[in-house]
C-alpha cells in the first residue's frame, strides 16, 4: 500500500482553521512536498536535518494530483516547496536560510519546547 499525502489546494486551505493536536507523546511530523533533486527542496531538507526536525519528503512527481496541487501553489514544481506540519501549510517560493529560520520559529511556537 502506498502512503499517499494530498496537498490541499490554496482554496481548500484558505477557509480551514489549523487544529493543534500534537502532544509531547506524539510529536508533529513535517512533510516537505516537492520534486526530488530540485534546489529549493534539497536546501529545505538539509536545513531541517541540521535543525534536527523530524521530516518526510514527499516526491510529488510520483503522483499527478499532488504535482498539480503543488503547481497551483508554486507555479512551477521546482520553484519552491510546501511545508506541512499538523495541517499547517506554508508555501515557500524560492527557499532561503532566513526564510527557513522564520518558518522554524513559527513551527516551534506551534509545537512548544519539545521540538527545539
């Protein structure tokens, strides 16, 4: 069985409210949606590894529906990444270390000291 994750479209997430469901016993997992080998994806993966943030990379090239959803959010699948943690989606056009640090601060605020 394939573990498939659907990227919500921008319209689907504009009206959703993020539920805070993580606890210290069940830490939040981060998903990076992108295309294997794209520059922004590799930078984001390396950053999360260095920051010791548990994450999974979802290669959308393996799933046409996910690729379309990523294209809807980014324009081009290799133009950036979508980061997801517990239903909170962050679209990053282009990826920079300062922008990733900003995302990480928000992630830690949402999930507390257990993820520092």
